[in-house]
C-alpha cells in the first residue's frame, strides 16, 4: 500500500529496504544526540563541583564538608616543566658501496666468504653487494695474498672492521643470520 502511494507520486521507487534503513538512521541519530548531551552534563557537573569546593570554606556550615587537603596534595594545577627534547640524529644512509680495509691497520673482521682468485674479483664484489643487500654493514673484499694472516689465493668477502676479537664475535651472530658459515678472523698485514 505504501509502495503504490509512493510510485504514484515519484516516478522511481527505491524499494522496500528504504524504510528499515531510515528507521535505523533515526535511532542512531537519537542515540548520538543523547550521548552528546550526557557527556555535556557530566563535564559541567564536574566543573561546578570543583568550583564549589574551591570557593566554599570548610566548616562554615554551607557547602560540602570534606577533609582539608593533605600538605603533599596540590589542588592547583601546575604548569609542566619545559623540556628540551632534541631529535635523535638521522641514521647514516645505507651504504651500497663496498669498503676498503684501512691501509696499514691490523684488526679483526667477520669472514663471510672466500672466493678463489681464479673466479675473479668481480665474483667477490658481487658476493659483497649481496651481503650489503642482506643488511650487513662495512662489507668489503680483501686480496688474501696481501695479508700474512690469510691463506693466499683468495678474495675474502668481509663484514666489519674491529679492534678486538671480542668486538668481532659480538657481531658474529648478525652475520650468521645470512651467512651461517661466517667466522671471526684476525687481519694482519
């Protein structure tokens, strides 16, 4: 009956689903309005009671009788202390370049791979870039023939330049995540 009356007045009829949707919309709008009004009343009641407690002296017989505030409790809001928070320095940009072992420096490193020199330095450099892509830092390639602590005839792909064995071992687990065969090695020229 409602549908036929609607169709007579309007050339298009949205369908019978419209009426339950409109009813739900009205109920939702009323609920939202009631929630807003309820929150406004709570806020004003809190302000009024706070103002009443602050202006009515205790023990005069007019107003609420509450115990006096303890000396350690402050009833007045205090301004926050200014803080100077400096943003942390930005991290260095990730290096996609292989590093060189510092000339004349002895130390420790983490060996990721040893590639025979017959495969060529390009193969070692490619392995080094792969290590950089895996998230390792300070990755480079050594010619083992130039260092007395290494077996000659290899290009050694390394990660990190450390002053002590303990520093190198502390970072070994990170390297082993991508290179399980990695190990700490002393580099002596």
